[in-house]
C-alpha cells in the first residue's frame, strides 16, 4: 500500500542509497499512483451512475491459463482473445483502470479517431507502445491497447513482482505476496478483483466468457 511505499522511500534516504535521479523517479511513481487511484475512484462513482446494475453481471466460468513461464501462455491467451464472439479479455489499460465508464470513453475516442482523424491517434499509440520495454518486444509484445494478463489488477495493492521491481528495500513492504497478507487485506483485494472482472464483462456486453 502507499504506507509501505513511503517506508521504502524513507529507508532509501536513511541508508543514503538514493540519488537525486532515483528520488525523482520514486517520487514520480508515488504521485502517479495517487493520481491513478483518485482517477479510478472517480470513474467507479461514474460507473454506478451510468450502469447501476453492473454488480448483477455474472462472471460465468472464467478461463484461467496457468503454467510455467515461456511455455506459450501469451500465445494461447492471444488466440482465445481473437475469438471475440465467445471470449472477452483484458487489455493492459483495462486491467490498470478497471472501469466501465473509462472503457466507454476509450471506445468513443477510438470511434472519433477512425471516423474523423484517419487513425492518427492509433498510429501514435503504436509508436508509444514500441518504446515500452523494447528489449522484451520480440518475446512478449507489450502495449497499452494490447491483450495482457491480469497482473495489472494487482499493481495498486503492491502485491505483484512487477511493481516491487521498481523499488529498493522491498523488505519494507512487509508481506509482499497476497497469500501472506492479513485476511482483511485479502478480502478487500478479492472484492476489488472480482468487481474489476465484473465491470469488464458488463462493459463487454455481459454474455462472453472471460
């Protein structure tokens, strides 16, 4: 959580292991997370206004792909996502900002881009995607608008290895695995996780398998 983030930052300063560049980086991450959480909370309020029945949307028998790394899971995920008549899958921005209203906003912008701007916004987004972790793009293509695993749903709670890689002295976070967190924390997180999936399925029409 943000308290653990602050503890990690203060520990860096205390041990004099942080230079001005690192301090700027960590401060920027903290500010980005606060802005992201505020945005997400506001979007969830709007969700309740524009889709008050989203909590009634069933998430029927979702498909989980579980196996070791570098074994074809990304490829399998991508193939299932292509069958958009039967399946729906999270894109990176959808898992980082799980919100019905945000998905509708993005769809509206895409429509304007295709109809009026000739796809110029999409071209710029693809150019930006190419700059994201470029050394991994030949192994695992990463993009804001590309299908991705659900790990970004864990980012706001700092219980994902990806987010922990960004910080020094991760021991200041205490228990970093979801299974090691207190029961109350796990219940809150699982409520958020299930609600995020429910929002996405609702935004996708409510009929497809996740």
